């Protein structure tokens, strides 16, 4: 399942607002990818803007990695800001869905629910 919100904001404004919301919710942005630029640099045209932010709450990441190191394959969380059919969206693949593929530990599932709640708040407040 995807969680996404349409916004009337430009990609640039949505990117700024997501960054502020990430910080305001105690997360940090580790990196971001500009898929349109990256593909253009490789000779491929992507007609729509697409930014993907890697975000993380260090305390929560350390907690779940301490329980099960294989969870690293589903970290960090990602938030996408993209254009589709002339509209701008902010979205994610919910952490509960991702982490359930890696671990069936109930403690990790609970941590994923907490992170997902915050990630939804980040997206909602930025949209």
C-alpha cells in the first residue's frame, strides 16, 4: 500500500516543506535523489520531476537495529515528492509494510507503527 497526498505546491516548495517537517518531527534527512537529473545525466529523459528523500530518526533506527540487524535492508525511510499527470504528490511506502517483509518480531512491528504515524504526520503537514 502507498500513502500519498496531493498538494497544490510546486516540487521545490514541497521539498522545502518536507525538509522542515522532517526536522520538526525529530527526524533528519540523510540524503536526497533527484531522479530526473540523475537520469538526464545518464542520457535518459524523465518528463516528470521526482525527488526521493532518505530520512531517519536515529534513536528509533538504533533501537530496531539492536533487535534485528537484518532490518537495515528496509532503512532508512523514504519520502517521495513527484509530479504525475500535472499534479504534485508527496508519499511513501509505509514502514509497517516494509518492515513486515524483513521481520515478524512484534517489537519491530510496534516500532514501525510509531515511525509510520510520524511519517504520515510529516507528509500531511508538508502537503
